């Protein structure tokens, strides 16, 4: 039974935006299964609505998965809370904000809101996965995992270079993750996309475990002059989410009285 469930999960993971359709022979080859076993798995998943059979004997993801994904989105506390904070960040800064989690050693973007002066970032659409070592959110998430787990991820996935600035050395990655863990935030300095930078910070649950990462992505020419303000905004926004999840943050900056008397949070103020 356990092996069958694992095989079913492996089949579902084959379907990506790059290859949204699969045939029996292709699935059998990809997973090292006999064609009869692959056919049985695909047929069963289709009968349960997790896949749909299309002309030519091929398969696509089924609409039942969409239904389940909506349930997940509507019942995940940190996502609901974070979305409200992200809306304030976007309204105040006009940039793009991301929310991400770590899945199978990769960054999975679960929410993205784009501001009125933001760059178009195709690589980080909702549901997209990226290597974790090159993004701000990915560094935050990796920094709070055991180093042995990070090594296993790197051994499995490598350190692919997306730009000339991407970290490709395991020693450099170790040093940077140690800094991220100590300082409480991470930067992506044109490591995923040239001319794009971001600051990211961790979101913690009531036990203090890092369950997600929040970021602001900014064109490089706007990022460097306002890096400190952007960093502070992201850290305090992430703390705001964490506190609503039950995590105790001692005297966070955003709760302190503001000299201007403005009602808006400091982290939601445009530079």
C-alpha cells in the first residue's frame, strides 16, 4: 500500500508547466515501471479525478486537484494572514512581494502580489518552483534547516547558476546561510534575475519554527539606495505575520509609537 501511494505521488510530480501531458510509455520510462503498472496507476488516478485522460491516450492533471488546492489556500492560516500584510506592503511600496515555502529542497511560491511600479517577474509565478540557494526566500528557508539537510539538497540538485551572481560554491553558501540565520534576513542581489534584487525574512509559527519566507522584490537601481528601509520593512512585516500566528517577538519596531502620527505601519511605507 505504501509503495502504491509513493508511486502515485511520483506520477503526479511528473506533471509540470513544461510537460503538462504524459503518456503511458513516457511515465513507465520516467519512473522505471512496466507499461502495465504505469497504465494501471494512470487509469486509477484518472478514475479518482486526480488526472484526466485526453485524446491520444495521454493524461493531464485533473480538476479535482484544483478543488483541493483551493481548500488548501482557503484554510492555511499563515497564508491568509500573510496575504493581508502583503497587500499593505504592495500598497505602500508599489513593488512585488512573494510568499514561499520549502518543498523537496526547492522554493515553492504560494502567493505573489505585484505593485504599480514593479518589474514583471515571470520566474516567480504562484505555483512555480525555483532552486533555493539563489533567492532571498530560499536562503531564509535553507538557513533554518539542519546543515546536513542542506548538503543533501545540494548533492541532489546541485547549485545551478541562473545569473553571474548566483552562488555556486558550497562553502560560500554555508557562510551566507550562517549570516542569514544570525541576522534574521537574506538578500538576493541579482542572483535569480539580472537587475532584480530582494530582501526576505522568515515567518515563524507559535513554536518558533520557520514555516515560510516573505520578500520584497525591487529593481536593482531602486534596491541599493533603499536597502536598509526595505530590509526593515520586510523583517517587521514578517514579524507581524509571525505574531498573529502566536510567535512572541519582543517589542517589534512596527508596534512602537510613530512620530508622524500616521496610522499606517512603518513597514508599509513607500520609500
